[in-house]
C-alpha cells in the first residue's frame, strides 16, 4: 500500500496498518455471545517507531503536524527535544538550511502514525523514512488517509440506511426480512419503555426462528420513557431477524445501517439465459459482502482471513471489481511478521496458496513494486517450508499442521500428491520473482528444487493405468486412491501434456466413479479444469444446476457448501451444528471467474495484460457479452451466432482465438488460420472495436486446442 501521493497523507511503518487491522477484525467473530479468536498467531503493529525527514529550505518553513500517539520531536540529532504546543494539530518552525527532523511515536492502541504539511517537499509521503529500532530505516507507508483530522485509527466504511422489505408476526415473535443478505447495525428509532429487546439473526428464516440456537444474537436494554434512538453495538450478517421485546417497550421504526466498502463493477457478464445472469449478479453481491478490510471467507461466522479462501476471492475480484488494495491488504495481513513458526492459518496448503496468490496478483496487475516490497518475507516463508522437507524433497504435515485440501473424507497423512503440486508451483513462483528482481542465486536454487520435485511427483504418483495422479504415499507405501484434486491442479498448472490431459479428462474429471466434490471451494478448480479441456458448455450447465440449486432454495448469496442430495431441512447444517454453515461465502462467487475467463475467454498472458488472450465460447447460448477489467481499462466482448466484437483496452496487445466453420472476415487486421477450424487475430489497436463475421461449428464438441492454458 505504498503510494507516493503529491499531497500530505498519514504515514506509518510498512505493513503495520494491515497487521493491526487484521488483529482488530480477527476477534469480531462470535458464537452465541462468546468471542471466537482465530486458532493462529495474531501479530501486532510496532508500538514505538521513529520517523525522519531531511529538509533543505532557503527560508524558514512552518510545518503543520499531527501525530497518532504520544511523541517527541528532535532536530539534527540533538538529544534535547524540540518544544511544541500540545494540541491535536500543532505547528513547528523548521529553520532555513539543511535540517533533519525526527518524530518518535509511541502508541499501543492503534498504530504510530504522522501527518505533516507545509512548504514544498515537506508533506508526509513515502519520501519520509521510518524505523522500528531494528537497525533499519525504510520508506514510510501510506494509503488513502489524506485528512489531517482523520487518522488511521479505523477503516473508512460507507453506510446506507436500509428498511425492511417485510415485517410479520410468527408465534408471537416479530420477523423482520430485509430481502437479501446484508451486514451492519440495527437501529430502533424512538424506542421507549423499560426492559430488553432481543434480536436473533439469521441468514435463513429457519435460523432466525431458532432463537437462542441462532449463531448470533443481541440484547438492547431500553431504559427511558422518553423516546430515544438505540443502535446495536456489533455489526452482524443476516437477512432475517426475530425480535422479542419485553412488555411495554415500543419503537417508532426499525432500520438497518448497511456497512460496506463502495466498489464499482468494472467487470460484467450477461447472456441469453436469465438464470445465468441471476447467478452472476448474486455472485457479485456475495463477493462484495466479503470484500471489506480484507477478503473474508464468510460474513456471518468466521469473518477471518483464510489464505485458501482469499486465493479464490482474489481471482474472482479480478473479473468484477478489480479492486487491488483489498488484495494487497489481505496478502500482507496473512503473512504477518517474522519469525515464521507455523504454516499460514496453521494449514500447509494455505501457505502454498499465499505464494500462488502473489503469482496471480502479479500476472493480473503487473505490480512488481508490491512483489519487491514483500520479497524478503516470501524468502523467509519459503525457507521455513524447505526446512520441513523430507529426504525426497517433499512436504508432510507435522503434528501441529492442518492438512486441509477440502472438506471431504481422505487420508491426510504422509506425502500427499496434491500438497507437492502446490509446493512445486510455489517454488516456481519464487524462481520467477527472483528472476524479475535480479536475484540470480535464488532463481537458480528454486528452479532446481522445483524441477526435481516435479520429476519426483510424476515418477511416484502418475498412474498410467488409472489415467491420473494418485493420492499420495504414507510410510513408503503408495496410496492408489484416485481423487480429483491432484490431477485437476496438475492441469491448472500446465504440468500435463496433451496425452495426459486427455487421460485425465476421461478417467478422472468425467469419471462418475470417483468421489464427487461438494464444496464450491474445490468445485471452482474442478470446473476450471473442465474449461481447460474445452468443456465450457458442460461447465455452464453445472453452474445452472449447482448454483441455481441454491437460488431455488431461496439463496440471495452463495454458500460455503451445498449438497443437492440433502433434504431442505438439513441444508444449513455444518460442523456438527444446525446453523453453522455460512450462507454468504466468498468462494461461492466462482461463476464470475469462470464466465469471465472461460466464456468471455479473457485472460492475461503477460503481467498486467501487456499481452492477453480473448477466446470466447458461446456454450450453446444465443449471445454473450461482458467486460473484463484490466489495469488500463476494460476489454469488452460480444458474441452471437454470426459475430464477435472485441473492444480493446488502452494498453497491451491481445490475440483473439476462435473457431469458424467457414473463413471469417474482420474489419481490421489479418486473420490467421491456425488449425482446420481455428483462427487467430492480433488485437494491436488500442481502444478499438474489432468486428469479426464468422459461422460457429455445427459440432460443438470440436474443441479448439490452438492455445495452451498456463495461469
């Protein structure tokens, strides 16, 4: 979040705002009135830091100053403090000539931060330096706190007043319905009387009706005969509320203050199927609800930052909001401070998702500055992993590790093939970043380690007879079970040749005899793997059935898990509790990513969309259209049964890939035939609408294999 603003802004020690904010939000989870802290280490911001700046003025300059915390000023290394008037906003006269000002700040409640404004080159920005008394001076960090009266002591949410869509009475209780999942505070306007109002929240009506069995509830004490306004003290996620008020309590109106981060939808998707359009819209609402201080997993229950969950959230965000500040905050918060003592979120695979998320962030944004700022922490985390490798260079779970993979029955001990694939991709990520940053030694080290591990994976776990990668090895004995996870991630990472891809397609991905995936988390990757082998039409039908099945049950946001085979009364059960399942979970918004990347067919091939591909698929629809955001505007795609339109963004060069039964025509550029039915068109003009006239193939099963998938 380093930004060199041409204006004064609040500055602090790098990563401290994100780490402090993460600590603050991670203890907001409650279960029936009890606090639920996360089961991993929560790091703290540095409490005592020193800021410095050297000024060279031709004449004295007046510096206006505000500091978050208690502080002392020194000039030119003198041990004698510079006096100042002790007010929230004070001023300091800097003499003419060259002088170094230091501001030493202590704050154990929020973060030490400084704001200064004055003459030319005196405003606080990232030309100031800061130290945490660790022998290092580094550039100060900042974000969008540009008002001297609004320090970084919280988070800049927006609020909107929302009124219920209906209020009814059921079994003596008042049931309030806000129409769809929402988040924030409840206000009682003009409440009077003496007693208690009890609020039982529900993402579902059944949960709200369950009273004290609901996951979250509040009590408001009303103690005045004069009408007053009362507001709940804690933000909640809900659609329904059951209200029970003591006798004699009344109120004029109940309203809801919706708390959110204002985000603009730079991406879009629509088509000739209204059910798909509704699924896309609900997906966008689901993700928006979870994009706040960080990308959370779910809004009702955890409100925690999980690395695996966030990985999906980042990818989905790239196709709808393209809001990268939340991505950077989340990645910084997940990593925390040194030393590394255990895996991220205590989960081995979630450590690897963090590396992979950084790789994907760079691919979509081209932001090498953020990668460079976090490179040292990447190295220390990877070295932590390498110290845990066994003699074969593979990783196994330690006693205190959680080897997750997915919510499904499986053996989690030993050398899981799935884990080695993520580990291999993480080392490839490190090799790529080392190359970008000129770290030759580590580039060579990670290239060799990744190549060796990849060879080990396929020599041990590739099963030619079963047509895929087997589950793993425990105590030297191979586990021959065939689950989908390793093969579909090998597909995702580009590790399979064409023959292996076809074997995985037939024997794993489309094999009804293999254990099914039930969570939207892993269904995301399963459906992506199907798209990579040309099964977009099948995937679109899966979206209609699976996500549409949640809509049929009344979902207004998508869930943590959905099993169509369960009866309705069991749909909200999870983790051994009746209403523990999250009904607003970020990973449930997967259709946005799948339609943007594999139906509209837009994806970056080089960092920051400097080179990109557009490969639209009609998928049996009459038409599709949409926009995919990039760092330099949107790429807009339209396709029907005779025409493809692509409007390019303001930078980068694209390649349009498609199939046509007869030779197509284009309004610009030279169409190149690359296979019997496959064509390509270089999209070199910026902010230009290309129009192609073509005829779709009669046999939709013919797959375009003119390009390979490498994320």
